[in-house]
C-alpha cells in the first residue's frame, strides 16, 4: 500500500499474520465473497474465511467456515 497513513482514517499497514479471520455477512453474495477472498489472498494474506448464516431452528446467527 503506497498511500498508507499513520494517523486518521484510511488504509493502515499491519503485519499479514495479524489477519486471522474474515467473517462475511449472511446476505453477501457468493460472487462478492469469492471476489473478496481472491483479493485478500492476492495480497498475500492467509486468514480463515467464514460466513454468517441464519439458524433455521433458532433466533440466532451461526458462523460457518468456508
């Protein structure tokens, strides 16, 4: 990232090993998830990917690994 700022909003530099997990929302399309996964892995990150899913039997959201 060439335009990384130290203060304020915007992109921040951090160690790649610090990104452990990415959780996608339950309404995110499969196409968008794949696009984000490709971009994240394209930058050399190796997190685990999860998606939130509505539990069909209870009033709760479950997180499933992709």
